[in-house]
């Protein structure tokens, strides 16, 4: 946190995004550089996962499902086309670099998805959240997360081993069941729970409830084969439709900013300057 503060101050003085300062701070205190070093960067990475989930959770609260409806066609049809074209481009680059066809396919898959955390954080800092372009991006990110689930099930079996179509179908059914249960709980249970907690007028209990909903649904999504952060985003979307969305957002934003900062510092810790050079 001290390193992030110094990096953030320098970035602000140089009129650069705070994200740049956080990542450079992570490089400096990471295991690949001299001087002060974080002894267990893996533990920081675990906290960073919470940061990703909380950021997408709050973004889900800020966006309502009604705002995503106008861009659903672009997200549902445009995203698979974008991913297929990018995978093809990455495959071509991999072949040009001399990689074998399996590694080239993996390279294409890696660059076909966006880092939701970085893009949406940048949009937020620039005051572009709520615009049509940001809603299009958010819809694309949601579909990308769903596509990645299938890609990560298929790719490990390409070029070696046997492909288990049963495992893929089971994963799809499991994810569909999770979304169905989430829809039921989101429309019936969560609004009732929020009203109940709010009546007790305990700010501490309300904060814990909101945070537990975001991280709890995220963990349930992880168990269902979806990403932890995607589940947290769904929880945010559900709360956005409740009467307490503004209060929930105000309570969780300070937590989000601290954990999000840890995410960007942990990204810096993973960077080996010598390897990049």
C-alpha cells in the first residue's frame, strides 16, 4: 500500500493514470527487482482476486439490466465474431513467430479477451461510464466471460489427450443452472434480504451484507465453472434493481478502491523486467 501510494503520487504529478503508478510500484517491490521485496506475492494475488470481484460488483450496481438491453444484439453476435477473428489473427502471428500450431492457437485465445478490470477502471477515471460505448464494452465483456468458459474447456484437449464432450456439456448445463438459480434468488430472495437488513438501520451490518452478497455469489459462480468476478458482477446487477442500490454502492466503494489497487500492484509483481527485455 505504501509503494502504491508513492507510485500513485508520481503518476498524478506526471499526469498519468494512477494504474500506471500502481503497476510500476508492483514491479519495484516485486520478487524480480532488488531492494524492498514482498516475500509472498502469491498472497497479494489472492487479495487482488477480491479487488477484481469488488470492482465488477460495484460496476454491476452502477449498471442496470435495462441499460444493457439496447446493446444485447451487438454483444451476443459481435463478441463471438470479434473473438474468432482475434484468435485467427493471433494464430497467424504465432505461426509467423515460429510457434507450433497448438501454441499459436493458445496465443490467439489469450489475446482474444479484454482485461475487464483495466478497461472499465480507465473508463471510470475518464468519466466515460454510462455512455453508449461503455455499455457496448460491458455487454461484450459479459459474453467474453461466457465464451472463455468454453474455450478453457476445449483448448487443453487440443493437440494431445482425448476430448471429453461429456465434460463440456456438463459444464454448460451447470453454468445454465447457476444462471437460472441466480435469476430466481435475485428477484425473490435478495430484495427481501436487503429490505430486512435496511430496517435494522445498522450501517456495519448493511456493509457486511452487501460485501458478502458480492463475494458469495462470485464464489458460487466459481463453483459452477464461471469466473469469480463474473459472479460478483451478476450480484451487482441484481442489487442495481433494488431500492438500496445507491446506499450499497456508497458503502462498498472504499473497499473496492483499496482491493483494486492491490490488484494492479500484484500485476506489477508478476512482471519480470529482464524477461520482458
